[in-house]
């Protein structure tokens, strides 16, 4: 069961993403909000959002070209997002390489 949105839901809505809902029984570890990536004239990922809490397992699925691999490469520090934010345990982070991720 999910509770009301966290206190910063309005700020997340400004990023164009859906607010992250917090489960009282788990802690959100990783949050992605409004992640965007372009390669030349091609938008590979537009408005990527994800929240992963302790003990959760997620499946990322979609059609070819939907941005699944791009999103995971950004989380892994292999490529850099053009826009959006990554939060780890509520703190904004930026990875320059896979070792930092």
C-alpha cells in the first residue's frame, strides 16, 4: 500500500515527472526524475522516471528504441544524461564513470 507523495512531490512535478510515492514499509534508494538523453538529432530518452526501494525488484520493458538501455547506462555511469536528476537515498548524485556509480 502506498502513502501520499513525499514532501518534494511538487518539485518533481515541475520536472515533468510523476511524483514518487513512498511505501511506509520500505526506503527509496534510487530515484530518477525527468531523465533526458539525445544523440545528435535523435532523442533516445525523454522524461525517464523510476523509483526503487529496498527489497523491490523491477522489470524495465518496452519496445525497441524506448530508452531502456539508455536509462540503465545513465544509472551505471556509462553515459551522462542531458537533463533530469538522479537521487541516491535522497541526495542528488552525478556519476562521471561506472566506478562512481
